[in-house]
């Protein structure tokens, strides 16, 4: 697992990551991510499937303001920015589009189908990484095998889910597919920013992405009429806002943890971690909300597990010996250097 910025100063909610072993960095960031998004997953399914509120753009809009409040509480100010605002325009458009389409797709897909469909993003993330300026990443064959196994497993699961759930339509598939493409760009763009300017902090990226991205949400909310509809519905059920705030707080922890993973380990490795989280969230969804789990579901999950295991296996390739820094004596004949050492 490699990624840009691994030698840069990083911290996660006051916990220093810089001088820790790589496995500790990975475990701390992954734990924060798992916690945040497991809570987020339960809240999302409760709001969308149990309460039947399907306002993806509006909920993302509310979440953005909760993010800004939490970032302010962390002590971040605009004066601490190291990148120009224009750096975050494209990133914010992709981020808000992905969030809005992801949340909105839950009106047409049940939660397990959605999260498993989005888990296929590891393959487009890897492909896209080869074309993003500043990255141009290349991956080993076994990593592509791992990604393909994930995709096949997720397709099997999605097909099985279509048979067991009435809440499955092509509109939802189209929305989550759009979110999938945006996610492929998102992780690689974030990694490229961290790599090109290692002084970029997680708080800066999240703050700027949110501030620039919020106006992008106004257009679909107005065009679809969701702004008025969502405002009216939520005003009649104010407890929904309490769930949304709890979800946003949990997602905030997860987002900062994800940005730490991207900065330290890269977008592709982070995509594998998010896939593992989605599998865990899926199982919790079936346990908590008592849904039917078929043999085809189990086959899909088995392939997903095998894909993750293959990804974690060490690569079978010869590593080049590390070259030591060159010094002036390296250009001298060996005998001359030995004579000089004896004289010294």
C-alpha cells in the first residue's frame, strides 16, 4: 500500500499519525472511517426506508452546514488554506453530485443494493488513476484480479437483491451509476491535491469542498422542486433533523478519516477499505432490519471476501534494492577510497 504524503505531518482529531508505524496509521484511520460510516448507514436506511423520506439533494445540503459547524469547532480558519479556491471547484462539483445521487438513489433502490453497487468503484478508481495528472498510477495484475472479483460478486448480489426486494428500478441504477463515475474521479482528484501540495490538511479539503459545493446543490433542488417539498415535509417531522445531524456528525468523522487514508495510502487502497466497510454495513442491515439473505447473496459476499483477501496478499515480485544516496567518494576507484579510509 503506497500513497503520496506518507512522510508529511498528519493527524486525526488530535491523534498524531506522522511518527507511527504504517500499520498503526492504517488501523487508526480505518477505525475512524468504519465507525463514522456504520452509524451513517444505519441512519440513512432509517430515514429513507423506514420513514420514507427520499430527499437526497436536500439532505446533502443540510449535511454541508453541519460539516461547516464541526470544522469551525476544530479551529480551522480560511487563513490556514494553502491551496487557491479554484483548486476545489471541480472537486466540489463531483463531491456534491456524488453525495446527492447516492442519497437520492435510495428512493429507487433498497440500501443493500445501493451500497453493494457503489462498492464496484474500486475498479473505475484504479482505471481513472492512470489518467489523472499528477498521479499516472500503475497497478499490479493481482490488484486488477481482486477488483474484478469484487465487481462480479457485487453484480451477483445486486441481481439477487432485485429478486428479493420490491424497491429496485432502473432509475435507481442510473443514479447510483452516475455517483459511481463521480466517485472514481473524486478519490483520485483528492489524492492528486495531497500529492501536489503535501501541506494540504484534511480540514482544508473538507471545508473548501463543502463551501464551494453547497451552491451546486441549489440547482437540482430548485429544478426538481425538492427544496420546497423537503422543507415542508421535514418541518412537519422535526425529529428528522435530529437524525440528519447525528448522521452528519458520524459522516464527518468518516470523511476526515477517509481523507487521511487517501493522503497516506492512496485512492485505490482507500477504495478497498470502503468496500470492506460496505460489506460490513450490508450484513448489519440484514441483521438489524431482518431482511431475507439468499444463497446468491452469500455467493456474492464470498467473491467479495476473496477479492479483498487477494488485494491484501503481498505481491510476488522482486523488489529492487534500495539505492543509497550518492556521495563524492562514489566516483573514486575502490582502491582510492580504501586508501583514504586508512589515512583517516
